[in-house]
C-alpha cells in the first residue's frame, strides 16, 4: 500500500516542480505592457493556485496514516470457488 502513496507523492512533487518552472518562465518575461500585463498576472495567479493545491494534497498524503485501498467484498468469497 505504501508504494501507491509514494507514487502519488512523487507525481505531485513532479507537478509542483513543473508549475514552479512555469512561474519562473512567466515572471522572467518581465513586466509586460497592457493588455498583456493583465494576462501575465492571471497566468501567474493560476499557476500559483495550482502549486498551492498540489502542495496541500501532498501534505495530506504525508499526514495520512491509513489504508488507501480496501479489498473488494465482491471478490473475497466468489473467487475462491473458481
């Protein structure tokens, strides 16, 4: 079960890094003139919100202490007869 949790954590970490690279790329353009400045700020805000969402999900996974997947009740008894 830990491998699934670890996989999700690794994916989230990768996505966070990619979003941070996009933020640096957009910020690296410098301050654009209108009307592009408004779009640039919207893009930055969007990517920062995504980073925040991914970071919260990663923190939730880090703090989770239970089973992620539970065995199916349907397969527990019926498959034994086959």
